[in-house]
């Protein structure tokens, strides 16, 4: 039984492998896992997490690794393994040379089917792809009260980290989508990439300006108009009745 999460070694300089076509990882790799259980208890709360991690001691696990790559998961230029999904595609830097030319370096992470990489981790070369198996909650051990006992079971496998220059695109198959600005959340070859959700994307829309600027002005103007006519009606009526009273002549 494993006691710690899987942590691949970083690539040494000059040893990055190239994969211009998808690496066909065996489907059995998703089941070559070992179990690690973590229990955290304190302040009336108990959390039990069961992690399924790659079983590196299994002889079959060797076929799950890239040829000659060992326990390294960063490749350039490269594409994702066969049938995998690319996550968080974007350009990271611009690489220049002595001749003054520059090439944009794009990066992405790769996860096998049924796994996901929900949060962007730009500073980690090989984060873990996640598959939630079960997630349950229940009352505390004393019965009743708030929900304080949780149980979580999920599988964690290392993600591939790939990168390429814009000058490498013609050599890659399938070719990654063009990244001119921003980032893509996911991309599956043969389909359009999914844009990364952005906050405040409606700030420049006419609807936004109408709701934030135009509508309040309309409401304020309507309130002022109502107050104006209400006050005018209130002060106009007594003056009219007074004029009629003083205008009467007393019979002689």
C-alpha cells in the first residue's frame, strides 16, 4: 500500500523527448493503481480520503511510460497521447535567437480519458489529473448535528506537460489550434477548443452599460419627476382656492 502521492522527477536539461505523433498508451494503464488512505481528525471533524495512485512496482507500468522517457512527463515539441484531452492551452513565452527572430512557445497539459485537470497550475511541470470516484458526507459520530464526516475517493495520475513553438506546428499531427491571445481550457483533436472562462467578460457589452449606467439614470430621473409633480400639485391647489376666495366681491 502506497503511503505518498506519486511525484515524477523533473527532466534534466537536454533530455526532453519529442512526440510529433500521439503516443499510444495502453488502456490498461488506468487500472494499474495502488491504494493510499489518509484520515484527518480534529475538532469533531473526520475526513477520510482514499487515493488511487499509479503502481510503479507493477511490471505492466513500464508500458505506460513514454519510450526512453522513464518517469519524465515533459516533452517538446509534442502532442498529447492518443485519445487524451489537452488542458489549459496557451502561450507561455517568446523564444528569440541571435538573428533577432522570435518564436512563440505554447504549452498544454494532457489527461487520459475520464480524467480532468480542473485547475490551472502553470508553475508545475507535471500536476495530477483527477478522477473523482466517490464523494460522500454524513453526520458526526455523536449523531445529529451538522455534517462533519466526509469520505472522498479519487484517482490521481501524472499529467503530461507538452510545449511547442509556432515553427513546430507543421511537424505536429494532429496540429494544435492557433493561440493568438488568451488561453483555451480544453481541446480534443477534431473539435473546436473550449475557451477559458473569464471574469468580467460582459464589461464592454452594451447590455452591461445599460444595466449599470443607463438604467439607474432612468430610475433616478423618474423619481425626481414624480417628486417634482407631487410637490407642484401640493402647492398649487391651496393657492388656486385662495385666489377664488379673495376674488369675490361683497354685495353693496
